[in-house]
């Protein structure tokens, strides 16, 4: 791993900070303006979920070089309440908070690879990657 930087999510300012970090790394990797927007939106959604549902956690941004490809990887991790039914939260419109329920399915659509792992009372980890093309 060439580069990894993490931001602890404790308050709403941290969401802004990790979004900015993600934009800077995306620029360094020469992602275009549209992909930069996709990446920063995904980061915001994941950080906001941590803040709202787990209270705190962290979001790490990694540069990923695999099989001659260049990517930006987001790792969002918390030790919050976890998600009961992952299949359900990946459907558009499912929310336990009166939100749009567009966050996680949206992140999956915006990025190229998406993986979610969650255990009740243990926490949630989302790992998602965008490849440069
Ligand atoms: N980190 C997390 N820990 C625990 N539960 C989570 C976490 N992230 C998401 N969830 C659960 O998954 C549901 C769906 O999340 P999603 O981001 O897709 O929609 P939302 O946050 O409810 O609404 P929106 O993001 O559109 O404002 C949430 O309502 C919440 O119950
Ligand atoms: Mg959300």
C-alpha cells in the first residue's frame, strides 16, 4: 500500500475534512472532475452514516495500484450498532432515520467496487473503490 490517510469521524466538521482529503487524493491520482464529485459524494455519505448511526468511527482514503490499474479506495469503519439486514439497506428507499435511504445504494452506483460487512452490536465496515480509466 503506497498511501493511506484516515480521519476520525467525531463531529460534522470531520465529514467536511475527510471529503476534502478525498478530493485532494482524487486530484493527485488524476481523476477527472466528474469522478472527483462521485468520490467525494461517496465519502460524504459514508461519513454521514457513521456520524448518524454509529456516533463515531473513521474513514480512510487509500491509493490502490492493482494489475496495472490505479484506484482510490475508501474504507469506512465503525464499532456502532451494526446493520440488521444488509440486503434491505442496499435497496433504494430503505431508511431507519427518515432519510431518503439513497446513501448506500447511491455509493454502490457511484463507485466501481463495493463491499459491506456488518455485525449487530459490533459495527460496520464499507470498502469501496473507484478505478481510474
Ligand atoms: N454505519 C452504520 N451503522 C449502522 N447502521 C447504518 C450505518 N449506515 C447505514 N445504516 C443503516 O442503513 C440505513 C440505510 O442507509 P442509507 O445511507 O442508505 O440511507 P439513510 O442514511 O437512511 O438516508 P440517506 O443517506 O438517503 O439520507 C440507515 O437508515 C441505517 O439504518
Ligand atoms: Mg445515509
